[in-house]
C-alpha cells in the first residue's frame, strides 16, 4: 500500500483529511474545514510545507506524550500527529510525513 491522503466528510458535514503511511497508520490529521475546497487546499499546503523541518513543531502533551504539529510558512496549523510513545517514534513520524506527503495521492472518500 502506498502512502495517501484520505479526504472525508465528518458527521457534522465538515471536511477533513488524514495522511496515512504505507502501513495504513494515520501520521497526520487536519483540522475540520467548512468547505471541501478548503480541505483540498490544506492537502496542497501539507505537500508544499512537509519538506521543511522548520515547519514542524515538536510538542509534549499534558500526559507527557510527544507529538508534532505541521505549520504553513505563515504559521497556520495544517496538521497534527497522533500521540507517540517516545520522542524517537515521533521523529520517525515526522520523517514519514517528509518522505510521503509531497507525492501522496488523494483518496477522495467524500460521497
């Protein structure tokens, strides 16, 4: 299986996407957008910004789990990772986004 973006509509009618790694694991999740076109623009922003390490912010949750946020060059958040068990696992997640996002196809599962 190749890495891919999954674009979907939420139960509330908004749109969101996940970037899935080659193993099917979600490595980045977007915010929810009112318009499908805005979510598609978000995917393009991930593709454009994923190659620059400076766009990744490394954080630790209140339960002491590492995670990362991908921001656009204007500072806007375009995706957030899952919680990881270790800093090393988080860094592997960042590497996966950098490697897979730029050329990942979009699986549009919006009906």
